[in-house]
């Protein structure tokens, strides 16, 4: 992996958001920088397994990463969405949040049995949403053994949870809980 300090410098840190003590890593400032975003997609694309057949992005910022990677790699993009957004037949997974639950869904038939799917999002924190996305892909018959992120927050353990489920996890940048 290259040194991505140039990209990390483009990410704004907002203290005490959404609550006191949280250091929010805002990737929107990186997305505003055309050259920085291009470098981000190019570097993530270089990490993608060569046998990848489909890119799965998690709503909402994961769609941005997935679209860029889909273009760079010439692959289709699967949308993993919040409830009520997909018009066709769908499958869904409920997952735990710090306080309560949430749900994500995807269309039935958009992943072929045995298809190699790369899961992507902007950031991996506690891993709840990414694990739910992994479960959906596998439930649909897809194979997912790689996940790519712009940012990892390793102190929150999400990347490790994905690794424990047989997924190779890579992120261009990591920010500790300063």
C-alpha cells in the first residue's frame, strides 16, 4: 500500500460530532478535491482482486466509492440500500446499532450464484452495516472475500469483525481515536 498521507490531509476532522467526545472524520472534503478523489479511486482500484465481477456499494457515500470503482474497473455496481428505496422484489437484513436496529436491502437476482462481489464503503467503523451487506451478498449466493474502504477507524473494530468472517479488508487511511 502506498503512503496515503496526501489523501488523509484532505479529510476534515470535526470534534464532538454527533456528540461530545466523537472525532467525526468527514470524507466530504476529500470528495470536493477532484485530484484527491481520482487518486482515491485509482488506489482502491489497484487493491481490488483481479477476479472481482461486481462492486457492491452501501448507501449513501458507499455509492460514490462504488460508482468510481465500477467505472475504473469496468464492472457493474450493486446498490445496497436503506429500507423502502428499492421498487422490486428484495431481500433485507436487520442489524444492531448502538441503540436499536437498522435494515439494508438489495434487489433479488442482482447477484448471481457464485459471483465474486467486492464490498465497498467510504468508512468502516463498528462494522454493523458492512457485516449486514456481507450477509446480504452471501444470502443471495454471491462470494465476498474482500472489502475496501477509504477510511478505517480501527479502534471501533469493524474491520476486524469482517476479517473474522473471512473478508480481506483494506483501507487507504486509518484514524485512531484521538
